[in-house]
């Protein structure tokens, strides 16, 4: 039995993070680093990725950036080979790649019955298949070493959030995929592989900033509506996702699988009254 103060340690665990060059990805890799993990940052922005690795390594961490598209299986296979050649195993996978797709947004000026199906497909590709493909590739290594898979869902998967149809449906599919993979991996490998997800609430990122804030820093009507329906009455800070992530990656959650953990300031449970 581990001592309680060691349960949340990621010391020497090898963690792959997709979408590592994004806003949330930045917090994720820093949190993993702080807990002693070794990190493979996977993303498309080489400049940001290399700079983050430089900072992590300068501060005593061990990290590597691998340029790869989560929708390219050849890219991911090469990334897996690089990680295994460097460290010999993979202990965790964080699927942080994803986001909203403008073509899959149904604005108030659009006909609700005239949906851009191609836009919806793009949203599903980026969010759902951008999660499934990394699991398919990096899961082969987890099958050998055991470990934890953490997908990134959204509170939009649980509620009808206006406009973001494609994003909401894709994230709902991730919830189902998370539970399905939990059952399938448990039936085949026992407790060797755990599969969970984190469902963030509203966090201001480059993708949604223009929808939630005005150029002068005040909130848009949509931003104000979000705050009205969030009991904490504020937006989340990306660093506030780290606690849930570390818990799910570490031995502290050794008997937890198939769960979707909401980190949303109470948004998903608030009735509005």
C-alpha cells in the first residue's frame, strides 16, 4: 500500500499529451511536470512546442516535442516510436487536442434546418476521431505497461449549449467512447488500463474569447449569460483543471474508470433558480 503523500505522484511516469501547444495543454504539461512526470508534447505548432519543451527542461523536467497531427495515423505511429525509443514505455495519455469548429456553429442568423454537414464532420474529426486515433496508437503501449487514458470532454456534452452543435455532439460522443473503452479494456485487461474524461466548463481560450468578451474586456451578452448560470460566477482558470488531471493519471484513482469528471464551477448542475 502506498503512503498517502505518494498517491498523487507522477514521478518517472511517461505521459503523452496531445494538443500540448494549446491553452489547456500548457497547463496540463506544467502540472504533470510539477508532479515528476516525463512528457511527450504532441502538437502541430512546432514553435510553441519547442519553446515549452525548452522551458520545461530548463526547469529540471524531462520533455520532448513531437510534431504530429492527431488525425494522421502515420504521424501518431512515428510519435509513439519516438516515445518508446526514448523512454521504453508509456504510462499515460492525455487527449487534449480538440476545440470548436466555426463551420459547425449554428448562429442566430442561420437557418436551424440548413446545417452545414461538412462542418459537423470537421468537428467530429477534430474532437472525436482526434481522440480515438491517439488511443488506438498509444493504447498499444499501454496494453503492455498499463496506465491511464484521460480524454477531454465538455459540459456542452451534457447540456444543450446554443450555437455549438458540432462541438457539443462530438464531446457527447467522447463521453460515450470513454465509458465504452472503460468496459472493453477492463474486460480484456482487468485493471491494467483506466479510461476517464474531464469535462471542463467555460474557460476563456483563443477559440471562444470573441464570443465571451468584448474588445474592451467586458463580457458579451453570451459571456454574461454563462456567468449567470455558473454558481461560482466566474470563468475557470486552465490551472484549475490540473488537480482532476493529476488525480486521474496517478495511482490515487487506481479504482476509478469510466468516469467523466466535471470541472465547471457548478454550471452543469445549476437549475437557474
